């Protein structure tokens, strides 16, 4: 009889079983997690469930009033083609880099990208 190979997860990995373990894992998270995006609305409120979660946004909808939203102060007007360009801008921004470097721990980054393409009518929209 052939035995099945036992695949043990890497020593750093931990399997989470059920919602209560997932919730406990994120509530005790020690790794800084930064959500990059044009605004913080995509994952608004997740910072209440995930410890050490912060938002880095180009547009600060709270004008500095939200304790977990960072937005660079000095940003020139740029006409972005989409969220990916905004994220790339933020990743290169010296204020954002200094903000992340000033915080303890090796961070993780979360981003949301849309793969939806404009409809045919949106592509043919002409304002001239």
C-alpha cells in the first residue's frame, strides 16, 4: 500500500480554521499593512477589524481628520489615467516613503485594481 505524501505548510505559515480564527489573526496582527489608492473608500472600515491597517491615499476625503489616512501634502496637479497611475505615483512619492520608513516593521501593501474595460459607448464619447 502506497502512503500519501504529507505536505506540511512552511514553518512561518499557519492555517486558519474558521471565521473566529481569521478574526483573531487580524485583530492581533503586528505587521503594518498599507492600502494604496486614490481614496480610502475601497476598504473603509477595515482598519477596525485589522490591527495596524492604514490608508495611503492621493485624495484625503477627511482633510487630515481620519487618524489612519495619510495623504502627501505636496502634490502637484496630475491628470491620472486611472488608479494604477495614482498608486505608482504614491509608491514613488518622497513624503509617502518617509512616512512608511518612520513606522516600525516591514510593511505589506494592499491595492485594488479594476480590470473592467470602458463600454463601447464610453470609448466613442466625443466632446469636440
